[in-house]
C-alpha cells in the first residue's frame, strides 16, 4: 500500500471523461482514474473550498459516518479489473473496522471531506516520464497548469463555472505521459 494524494483533475478530450490523477505522496509515480462529471465536480468543489448552502451527496456521506460514531480511517484503491477500479473505505466505528466497497471517485471525495488518507496498491502506480533534467515531462506548446491549492490556480479560479472551464480545456498531454 502506497499513500497517494490528489494531484490534478482534468478532462480527457479523447473520451470526454474526467480524470483524477493521484500521485505518490513522497514520489513521482501516478495513478490516473477516469471518473464521472459529478464526482469530478465534487472533488473540485472541495479542493477549491467552495461553500454550498446545503450538503451535497459526499458531504452527506461524511456526515453520516461521523453522526453514527464512525471515523473514516483510510481509503484503499485496491485493484483494477476489466478497466474498472475498486476501492474500499476503512471505517472505524465502536471499536470495529468495517470495510465498505465503493467506487474510487466517491471514496476520494468522501476521504477529502473527512481528512482521511488515500492509499493505492503498489502495482497500480505508474512511473511518470521524466525529462533529462529529472523533472516531469510536459509538451512545450501546452505546459502543465498549476495544481489545486497553488496560489496561481486559486487566483484564476473563483467559481465552480470557472473551474469547469479550466478542467474542460485540459488535455491528457497536460498530465505528462504515463503507462496504463
């Protein structure tokens, strides 16, 4: 098990699907997972600290865990089978750990709200291509955009609509090259 963090969100223009890029916490290996629009927006809204008047689905799930006396200890993205990723949420409640089968996209959105760490199976992580100088490779004509939480990105994205426009313009090449 390797701890990972949410590194980027983007839109794969070839499939018109959103992609969340998880990166090894203290390393360069990545795990791209194609996710639905609603989950991408939920992750983005949380990362961008957008306040909602009423709880959305992932907020509700996090509240349910806490209200029922549980704590989300971790999320583990365990495997991929026929192109589908599998994850488990490890919920500690009343002294017992419960493993909850869930989609990685939902698990990530809930883990972010609960402050729980994310882990991935070692064999799912792929090496990113590096340049001769040792940095991550990015196409010259489309340099990688700044990551969530960076001052540059936060200064340019002030609403969910702006964030959606930002995500829509990203291409798979913007993430560097990775092996499936």
